[in-house]
């Protein structure tokens, strides 16, 4: 493991904090301008393109990318199998006439580029001074994720790509795309066109905070075509971000049931929900047509997403309709199931078996533990940390995403300065989060792959509110997931964050700025 940083207050404003930073005896700076050359190979082309695009968008000029051996004014991107370190590790050296980023794999070069970006000025200039510096760095956790709910409110492809850029700029590497819910089905399934034509739109939306002061009566919705999804996936891949699609089952199914009422226990009528909450109408677990339908959906989803994971939800599934449904009760009896909780396990395990047969691994929210965990499933622990602890003790892989630390739809200041779902997660609480629970033994800690922040969008109707809710808390989480545990320092982070606020402004992004006096000390 790389060592921690010394003299943190003297360090440049790189977030997440690198594992090692040192400075040469002779201080100075490298100047990036239009005469600077970018030396790269096909293996580092994604990183070169990202850096060039960033320079053009933010500073108004780009660099020539070509073999530039011998040049005294160049940025060299280099893959070296001898670099060692874990996947994503890199070194960055800035010296007279040369910026050299070296890594054992392409993602490491990309992360080196992100550190270089954070050394650039926070105002638009024609010449960019980069201080002489040496950085050696590697990620702490393999899974560093952000989630976006596009079911409650729909976001255009252009913003989804911007969200992926934000993920990449923070050295995060997973985007959990929540594509279906009670309030809208957002992904085209060609075999079932009604899913988007009917299920993709609702006839109004609650006004104000639940239960609301009325309904706006305005038809609302949207969806992504499969071609658009392919474009987003390709865009993310060039930024070393893996997209995990979520298709909710067996609950949160109102939009799908409205499109195809035969998939519910009662046959309807159903409607795409116009308010928030948990609804009793769910997929019928006793109807084989439901499994045929979901397998067909999975058959169209899997080719769109190269990720090894498919998220099946599994959360907040009321059992009311199953208790009164003859088909569901027959299923329970025929399979010697104890109750409706075991029926949900039957449902998830049946779908897991099918998804596994396609070479993919199932992820589910921690409710999938109830009634027995599917054999190969990965658990996202959201109702606190207990589900993650239990799953890890059963030797299942876990992604920690507890409401208590990383639900970014919760308020970040008191009194809350905008409409939110409630709760309170200030910046310092996010920063103090430790994803590996102390309850796990040393041999159980390996099952914690990392963590993810969730952004549910009941009260987040547009891009600027998304940015306001994730910044600066996403920046804090990036340091939790990347930097060595021993290097975490709240005072240092606050100092470096002042520069990051200027960078948000440079990006044209909204951000919250919770008062320091209201920060919580309740982190682990």
C-alpha cells in the first residue's frame, strides 16, 4: 500500500487526496499553451481525447496529439507494464519541459489526467501554469459509484453524459442507472413498445412535498432509445466508467403494469404513478408470463450494457396482492415456501438463474436477503449497514450505500434551503464515512467492494438541482473511496475544497455550500 501524505496543508488542491506527493528541490512550473504537444498511443487515446476536450471546453484551446519524441514542451502519456500497483494506479511527474503520466493500464493514465486537471488554474487563461510535482497514487476501493434515478424525473442524454463526466473527474468508475420505477419506464424494449409509449409517461405530478398540495395535471415523461443507450455506454467506457442498468422487480412496477396489465395479480386497471412512495401493485409472482416478460426484457438489456452486473432492484415490495392472489398462493404451496418473503426469494432466485445463464451477476438492494439470498447475488446495503454486514458474513460481495451517509437526495444544510425528501447528511458526515464496518472480521472485509451515493429524484426535477445536491458531497465521497484511510484529514479537505468550489464554477455547475458550523461529527 502506498504511504500517506505528509504536511497535508502544503499540498496542492487535488481531490481525492493522492497517496504520495513530493516536490523537487528546485521549484518551478510547466506552462501548457497551444504550442504544447501531447504524446500518446492508441492505448492512451481516450485519456488524450478527454484532456484535449476539457482544455477546449474550459480554456478555449486544444493541443496537437502526435508522436513528439525529443520535444521539450510536451505531455507524455505512457503505459508501462513495469509500473506495478493495482488497477488504476499511476504516477504523475511535472518537471521542466515535460509532464509524464505513467501507468500499468489505460485507466491509470486516465486517473493521472484527472490529477493533472486539478493542478490547472481555476480561471480561463491562455497559459496554464502547472507546478513541478511528483505524484504516486492508487485507488483504495475497486467500486466507486454514483447512482441517478431517471424514473421519478427524466434527464436528457446530454445531462446523463455530463453526470458521467462528473463521475470521471472524481476518479469514480461506476454509474448505476435506475431506469424503471412506478413513475416511469425509461428504456426502450422493442418487443414491448407499450413500456415506453404508455409506461414512459404519467398524466401529472404531485405539487410540493408528499402528500402534496395538489397535482399539476401536466403529462410528463420520456425514455431512452436503445441507440441512445448505446451512445451513453460508449461515452462512459471512454471515461472508464461502467454503467450498471437497474430494472426493478418485483416491486416498483406500476409503469410496467399500466402498459401490460396482465402482469399484475389483479389485471388492473393500473396507472403510472403521479405521486411518490411505495405502491401495492407489483409483478405477479405466480404468473409464468411475468418471468417470460422479464426474461425478454433482460434479453434486450444485456446486449446494451457490457458490465458484468445487472441490478434487479428487489426493494420495497409490498406483499399485499400476493397474499390474496390465487396464483401466488399456489406458487407458495407447490414450492413448499414458508411465506411471501420466501416467494420474493423464489422470484429473485429464478431471475438470477436466468441472468447468470447469460454470463451476468445480479445486484439487488438488501431486501433480497429476506427469505434467503440468491446464491451468487451481490448486495447493495441501503437500509443502514446491517444488510451489508450480514451479506459479507455470508461471503457475498457488497456495495455499501446506506441512507445514513450517502443518500444525496437528503438535505445538506439546516434549515433546508430547498425542497428535499427530508433527512440530513451534511458534508462532514459524508467525509467521515468508513465503508468497511467495524463489525466485520479481517477475512470478511474483502467482500466490501466499495460504496456508492444514491440520488433519488422525487424532489429533483432538473439538472441544476442534481448538481446542487451532489456537490460538494460527491467530492467528499470520492476521497473516502479513493484515498488511503490514513491520509483522510477533514481540515485539509476543507482547505482543498475551496479551490474545488472555484472549479465547480468553471464547469458551470451548481453546488451547495453547507456552513461548517453545522457539520456533523457522527461519522465512524
